[in-house]
């Protein structure tokens, strides 16, 4: 099994590699531990990952995503029983009236299946993964369904009963019949039909096709490599990466308020893959989305700059400015000051209408962390009230995946998760927008071990293979 990688739910700022303080506090501090736990999971430091995630969960025991993450990290750290016990004990947090109940329930079964896979309890993993798939099929996240199918194909192939044995001069191995390979091949194909970009499923499917001497379904596999010709960026957006499809879901609201970071750092740093500064890329991203939203969508704008008491340069409620006026305002916008996020964010709900039937969203673009501290106000705890007002926060950040950015990503993560929004980051290596999340799906990058054809049962048995389990 290759390293199982947790996609970062957010990554990371202004905390050192030292263990966190033993004090248990909630709000932003809990999310900092959550983000750090994801980072160390991705680095393969599972002891440290468990320590941080445990602190996050103990600080916010009602946050079900924290419980899922800790359970998964415990399982990956060789403590499967503890991980499953935590899942069982936190089932009470799954309320049927929660808007994401089905998705959370699916993830609960998925995590249970992964924990059993980590501990090589494949027979126990299979029913959990099958339950996760049944639930996920009713939802719309193709990448999640693809990952679940990949895990199921992996578990079914490796579920061969007794422990591995050494014989015929071969190291310890499990026997596989041709029908075992064919069954899992078909499941991996289902994973790719759900999500052609599922990398582990692509590897596993092609690997089994090669092992069986078959030709893979090439048209499905080609979708893994993005074709730059499928651009959604017009020639006028010279500062944007070619592929901007990831930002398009941010237009699916009835009211959209831009919240733009115009701090000085936005012009001090360049986006290397396009050769323009962050401010210019931010402006063109806002214009790109503006051009793609529906005519009837109401738009507004606020800016974050200056210092903690600065009046925003732009402050227009939703529906009070038409697209042409907003385009002009964006084109003449200039950077200024720092990032007084909290003070501005607290005023932003006032930019929306009072209509309870409209879908409302803040599109926040930034490269920094809040610099304004307000006594008694924690940005993460405060953000829970946005969801009650029906406001979603979607975020695009220019920050990278480093420990220096923990504080900023703790804020981004709680703002997005508490309001059912998303975080995107500009990956300068790929020169494209990528979803940035503490993605439990990414932990399912399960790759098949070595498989060889063997003749352990004599020449009369022609369709016999074996897999060779090896510890990392």
C-alpha cells in the first residue's frame, strides 16, 4: 500500500513545529489544530497528526468533521479500535435535520471502511464501503463516489481470508484467482465512470488490465489529463490561468457579494505561472465570474484594506450596482493597507437583501489573515451566525501549503465549513485553481500492492496470481 495521503483541508500559519499548547480552547484555535493535524497526516507523521486532531476535537466536540478526521488519523496510526469506537460514540452528532446529514452519514461509513483497510480487516471494510456508496449515489459529488468505489475495489481484491503464507520459495503472499482480479477491475472501472480524474482508480484499473493482459478503456482514462484546449477563459483575461472551471460553481447564487482583499501584499507578490501580481489576478477573477453569472443575479461589493478603522473603498449592497458599474469599479480599484478581515466581515451581511428566499454568497479573495483583534469575538465562532442567515462564504486564496499559513487557513476553513462553502487555492505549479479542503476523500488514495502470476497449485491451475503485502 502506498502512502495514503490526506488532501489538506486547509494548510497552515504562524505556528511552529512544536506541539500545541495543552490548553483546550475552541474557535479559531481549534481550527488551527485541525489544519495542523491535516498537514502532519499528509506528511506521514501520524502521531503528531493525532495529537493535533485530538485537541481540535476536544475543543469542539460538537464539530462532526473533527470527529471524522480524528477517527481516521487514529486508524491510520494503528489504533483501529479507537477510531471505530470514536465513530460509534459520535453517531449522536448526526442529526437527521442537518442539511448535510446524508453526506456526513456517507462519510461516516467511508471512514469506517478506510480504518478497516488500514488495519487489513478487509472483510469488515466491505460492508461499510458498500453502505457509503449507496448513500453517496443519491448525492452529487462525483469525486467522492469515485474514491469510495476505488476503496471498495481495493478491499475486495485484498480480502483473501487467512494470513499470508510463504511457500514454493516465495515470500508471504495471498492467492488470487482470475475472477478476483476481474471483479475488482470492474469496480475500479465504476470508480472512473463516476470520476474520470480519480488517480488511484486510474492506476489500479490500468494495473489490473495489464495484469490480465487486457486493453483498458482508454477513452475513460484520457479524462485524467486535462486538455488545455477546453479553456473557459476568454482572451481578455490575460492574467488568469487557462483552466478556471473550478470557480464557476461560485456563480450559482441569487445574490453574490464580492469581498476583495486590497492589502499591499497583493501587489508585492506575483503569481509566477502567469507573471502578474496577485492583485491583477484577483481583479480578473472577479471580472471573469461577473461575466459568467446569470443576468438576474444581484451583485454587490466590499473591500478589505487600510487598517482596522478604515472605511472600505468600495461598499455597494447587493442589487444597488449593475454589472457595468461594478466592472468599472473593479478596473479602477487600487491596493491599500493591511487585512482588517473581521471588522469588515462583520458588516458584510448588511450588504445582502432581507429576502429569506434568495441564495446568498460572499466571494472572498485574499492572500492574508485577519489583523484586527476584537475582544470577546472569535472569527470562527462568529461565522456560525452567517449560516443561520443563509449566507455561504466561498474563498479563493493565493496562499500556499506551508506551516507559515496555519492562522489564515484556520480562518478560511471555519468560514467555509460553517457556511457550507468551498476554499480554492491557486496552484502555481499546475497554474490552475484547486479545491482546498481537509478532504477525507483524499485519504482513499489506495493503490494495489505487487501482484504476480504464480503456480503454487500446480500446472493444472492456470489462472492463479498472488499479491505480496508489504509494510511501508
